[in-house]
C-alpha cells in the first residue's frame, strides 16, 4: 500500500490528540502515559514511531511495525545504522511463548588477539573498519519479518526508503557530526554524506542518503522478483537476505572494507548461525522475567533478581541512601560475574550459565554483601559447584583484581559508557508484544562503500587478554559479549511488562531500577520511565580500555544532597548528573493492563524517544 500524505497527516493528528487527552490524566509526569487499546508503538525518534503507526494503520502486526521502526531509526543514524546489530524478544500470543532474536554480527576472519597486538592495540579499536562486526541488523529484521510478521519487505521498508531519500535532519545528529567532523572527513564514503560541500548539514536541512536508499530498493526489488516467480512471502524475504549477505551488496561491503585496511571476506558475511533462540528467564515473586543469553549482558538482570528476592523491600524507600547502597552492592556482584564469565555460548569455552542463574548461587553470593559500606574489591564468584562442576579458572580468579591500573577518568569514557543504542517497543490488538535494542554504526560511522550501510563498532566489546574474561576473547566468527538487552515479563500467564533502554553499561542498571519502581514501589510505567536513577561505574566498562572505577556513582539531580552525604560516608565517590537531565538512557516500555484490556506506554524524557498509541 502506498504511504500517502493523507495517512501521515491522519496519524500525526491522532498522536497530537492522544498527547492532549492523556496529558490531563498524567500531569504528575513530564510526558503522558501513551494509552492504547489496539496498539502502541514507541522508539527513539518521532519519525520512527510515526512509521510504526503507519504500519499499524495499514493492518500490520507488532513485528511488522517493529521492522518499519527499525528501518527508520537505522536510517536516522545518530545512534545506530543498518550495518549494526539487533536484539529482540517477541511474545507470540498464538504459542504463548517468548522468542529471542539474535541479530548480532561476529568477528571477521582476521579478528584474533595476535592481529590486534601486531597493530599495537591493547583492545579492538572504537571506530573504523577494524572495529566492525559483520552486519547483524539486516538478518535480524529479515528473520523477524519472515517468521513473525505478516507484511512484505516492500511495505515495512517504505518509510525507511522515504527517510533515506531525504528527511529534515535533527539537531542531535548535526551536533554529533560537527564534533566528529575531523574523523568523518578522513573516511572516503562517509564524508560526502555527512559533510556535503565539506561542512556538516544545518538543522532542518534535508539529509539525503542516496546509496542507502538504493540498497533498500535493491532488497525490495529482490523480494518482489522472488514473489513474481512463485516464492512464498517468507522465501521472498529471505531472498533479499541472501542478496545482502551473499550477493552484490556483500561484495561492495567487503571491497570497501579491504580497500581501507579491513579484514572482512565474503565468507565472513555469508556465515550464519540460528537467529531465533531460546531466552533465559527467572521467576521473581510470581513474575516470569525473560532475557537473552550470555552473548548479551541480559543474565545480569536475572542474577540481580535472584539476589533481590532475598532482600526485604519493605525496609526501603525508593532511591534513599540505604536503597541505593543495597542495589549498588547487588549490581557489583552480578556485573563482576558478567565481566569474567559472559561470552558467545556457541564458541568454547562454555559459560557456566546454569550455575550463574541458580538461586542457590545467589544465596551464596548474597552472604558477601557489606551492608555498611561499599566494597571496592568485589570480584567474580564461583558458579561451577552450583552446576556440579569444578571451576577450571580457579588460578585466574585467585589472582583477579579490578582493572584500574593507570586509568584516569575523562569525558570520552563517559560518552562510551552511554554509547549509541535506541530501543523499540510495540504491541498489537492480538496481544503480540516486541522489545528490541538495536545498535551499532553510531556517529561517527564508517560507511561501507557505495552500499550506504554504516559499519558496526561492536568488536570493541571483545577483550584480547583472557585474564579479563576467558569467555569473551576476540576470535573470527565469534560474537562479542554486548551490552544490548531487551526485557520482557509475564504475570499469571499473561504478558505483563515489555521494556528496554539505551546506554551501554547503564542499561541493566536503569532497567532494574525501572522494574523495581513498577513491581515494588507501585509506580506507573511513565513514572518509572522518568526515574530518578543512579549509575555505578564499578563494573568493567564494556568499551575502550575496559576500565572500572570502584565506588564511583552518579546521582540523578533530583536525589537530595542528604542522600549524597550518607553515600559519601559509606565510601562512595559521589557526583551529580546535570540539573537539566535525568540520569538514565531513554527507557521505553509497555505495561499490559489485563484488568482494563489496555496498553500503557512509557517513554523517558531523556532523549528524543517518542510513542504513539491507538
């Protein structure tokens, strides 16, 4: 169906009416709850949410709308690009099951520790072709759409094509391009796009990505040709997948990588692993919570919930000093395990996930908490006995120490700590719910030749020294352990809460506070999305030099000075977020209200995230 000016105007008018009427009922928050009876669409850009609304208006389901939103936010490029990665959880009401989507790329043929050492690098770099995992988002989108959607690739990519043909560029991307101008100018295929005429575009100027639009059109062309030749909808979508990963698009991606000193090969792009996978889960006080497995930081959330079940929550006020101390120490334990034990579960060694997620292991770890002051030396535990095995890394653990040597804090580390992700939440009238955290290819992005596709920077999350994490050492065809972590929960056998957030290592921190706000402190989804929150830096950063800062804590500006003083007395190094921002990435979430048969959408005020419901 052609997307007309009339449809766009109708959708925008409906969204403005929604904001007006829900704003009356939700004046205690900066943004209103996004109410919907039939559907809700939320993502990191207003144009992205509008794309989801248009697909719903055309009869698409939650996955169709998600794919449209994903295409648009990947095209708006300040936080991700089409060559990045996509992680998702999908609740299918027909099977009453939650499915995981692994749209993560992997290391190229030469991505070995020896290669990086030869380049004089202690870690994979932050930017450029040597930082680029193979593209994961396209395969994630194709498989989601083929297996769980109802529409064609032509229909769901139509908004992204329109945006790539030219959209009014936003101030956030203009500022990002300006600050990265020197790096972008050195990249042959990025500079003409982001520095037209040699300078950054102006806010509101039509921003055109001709090559990316052509790539999208090639994918649609392949799908339509396959349909004309008798292919099924699924077969036609996967024909487009094959063109991207094995055909002329892949050839141009590889050519431009190698032209610029990269190591990508056609075999690297053609290599596949299962995209649909079984998520992990735990039960927290009757709520079943789902996460992706150890190639993400999702198990951190499960480990924290297992620990939090042992806490008497009635003793705490939300975000008072005692609550913050308790949660900071819970995070210390779970993130210390993440930093040492998480990695790609399809590549040896095998992560001790059964032990890590054991409630008995949580009870043992809980005994280690110092309830009076911060413990700066919390290290990885030993989960192996809780799955009936001997720990093969006992010697490494006995010599473990925080990765703090010679590290000084600087703003560049702060930027990487919150590095570029967005999130997508969608739910439809049939009860399908989708939670997504796509990322990779954020500004400044290296464009892969004439494909117009921005390369991922995700290989920087590998380590090259197994002393830091023997499970996440860089290797060809291996996935790095990433920070990306969609979330989904059921209650009484029904969908209950779908939520995700941007922000690198802050993601599980913000999400656990959000979850507790709703479940333990009776906040609605919008109140919980707006916080307040705090950020710990005691874990290893997943980016750059993988350093950690024991005791460092950043408080939301709304948390009183009295609380900061108490935390300082407990051994914390306290600082405040700016008064003009809340201390979180933009949380997007949907609460499923079974009593009233409605959806409640929430979207943080910190960012450009936006939602529409009907």
